[in-house]
């Protein structure tokens, strides 16, 4: 995991991880991408759509998270 190795691209998250430690954070799986069994499946696009869905639903910006609004 990038945070444990100190290589997270989100510098604010990495700084707070280093300062407060792993036990101060909760990481959970929100949804698992289900691949289509038939036909063309663009996993990258499907993951992007899932990310947008959860960003819209959770609004993890500012004090509520480490994401930046677009």
C-alpha cells in the first residue's frame, strides 16, 4: 500500500498518515466491480464510473475527505 511505503501521491493524506498513524484511519471497500460475462467490457471506464458515483454520493471533500472537487 502506498501509504505504508510513504509514496502516496496525495501529499496531505500521506502527511496525516505519517503524523497520526495507520490506526487513525478506516479504509473500507465501497463496491466491487463486477465484470460483464459477455461482450466488450472496459474495466478502466467502469472503474471511473464507480469512482464518480461514490464521489457524488459521499462528497469526500475538504473536512470530509482527501479528494478535490472538479
